[in-house]
C-alpha cells in the first residue's frame, strides 16, 4: 500500500489526546501542532483512524505544503502538486479555506485560485478540457497560517463527532468528541464507577460505555473516502471486521446518567440504544441534591449548565452549591467538571487538582479536575 502524510485535526486543547490515540493505534510518528496531529499511514490507516479516533475532528490527506505571499505563487505551487494521484477524472472537488495572519487574507480568492490551479494540473495529466465532477466527493482545504499554505483532502465527510447514534438531542448537546475527551482525561476504565448527574441526551455515559466495550465510535456511520477509487472496499471491510472483533462484551461495572428532565432522559435512552450500549447504562430522573451512591470510590464526570442557557443567575448559583454538597458527601470520589461558571472553585471550597482550558463550541470553558484518594488495590 502507498504511504501518505495524514492529518488528524482537533479542537484546541485536545491535540495531545488525539496523538495518544494515534500511538495506541500503532501510528507512533506523530507531530503535534495547534489544531492538528500529523502522522504517516497507508489506505488502511485512513480507514482505521476514521473508525477509531474518539477525540479528533476529522482525518485529512496532505497533498502539499509551501510558502506563498502572492496569488501567482499560490497558483503555480498548487498546480505543481500531484493532484492526479488523488483525484480521479470525475472527482467532485469543492475547495474550502481559511487564512490566519497571512499576506493572502482573502479566503474566497484563495479558494478560487486553488480550484483553478487544480483544474489546470488535472487538465495536463488527463488531457481533458472539462471535468464533470459527478463522482466521489473529495473536498479540498487550503489553509494559510503565517504565509504557509497547507493543502489537504478531507477523508471523513461529516465530522467525526457525528457517530451515527445521536438522531435526537437536547437543546445544547455536548459534542461526542468533547464528551469522549472528558471521559479520557478522567482516566475512566470499565471497572470504575462513573456518574454524570447532568447527563442531558446521554453523551458522556454513552461515550464511556463505548470505551468500556472497546467499540470503535465510527462503526455505525459512513465516510467520504469509502467511495474513493484508490481505497479498495476490502480495505474498509478489513478495518470494520477488525473493529468488530475487538469489541468487549463485558458490561462496565457501574455507569449512571441522571437528569431532572424526563424528556432528556427519554432521548438519552434512545441514543444509548442506537449506540448499542443501552444495557450498560442506567438512566434515571434525579435532582443533583439527591445524588447518593453505595460505591465508595468512583468518578463524577459532567458538563453542568453554565448560565448561558439555564435561566437566572440565582438558579445557577444554587445548582453549583448543591453540587458542592454532593462533593462533600462523596469525599472519596474524583470530580471532573466542564464549565464556564467563574465561581466554581470558590463554591466547591478549593482549587482544582488540575485545570484544562477547552472549548465547548464557541464557549471557553475550564475542565476542573478534583482527584479523590486512590482506591485500594484489588
């Protein structure tokens, strides 16, 4: 199989998690930059990483990279790249773009020039004057950062957060990739108790259950590159069969999702069923102030309301005071809380063991991590 330079893109703050996932999949030559992790792989790597990456946004094939400060430079250097290696004669290849701190700041002009340059390159290679673009979708991205141009083709299609199980969602659902990151950063394992007391549509416990069962998160969806002529259907079949063989049937020890909204819980149960993990999660209606558990040790992982989408300030303050009381009662548990609520550490009565800046959509949040005592060895 051919080798390619690949990019796994990521939301700011999750790059190290993506790099760790890639290493666990066997791709150790990673290079981490803001918003992306580079690695080398073949056609099977494209299939495997799309199926398995839990915290990445998408997987791209890198066609080329160069410096350009003029439109002529952008055109000529783009045209010189081996586009026919990737794009068949009938490929549909729209161009999207972004530019940050670059001389060529007009994204629309850069897109148009790259499109024209790719057409010229293909015209020379295929000896054609016109391309129908009625074949496989191969979306090109031109990304400029400080005058460095990176040209890639998206292998994923719909973002990797779209697992295929969440047909229904509550008003402001947590992205599946971010939920998986929260669970991963909490160092969750299937023999550890986990509770999400603000579970909403169930994304955090569902992602935890997928991890517990070692289920590839992309098994229930399709990807753009499945239709590409230079990736054999047997390659995708091999990757999917491998993923199915690696599923662990044992249920996680104790996985609970609670919420005060019965409608949200109905959605959560539907989503868990669609994800194939309904038997591994217990959802129930419960207010945060009533949360108790018989488990001596465990992890509370949650994304509570911030205030932006939850009524009045007094109600939000009361909610976090009740969360603080739960933390006092479960004093041997570890707490992992994603929020933009500015007074969290004051209300909870102490600084977090660790904090990590993460973005929930466009909202800057902190992931507060309060480590409880280590449970005794079994």
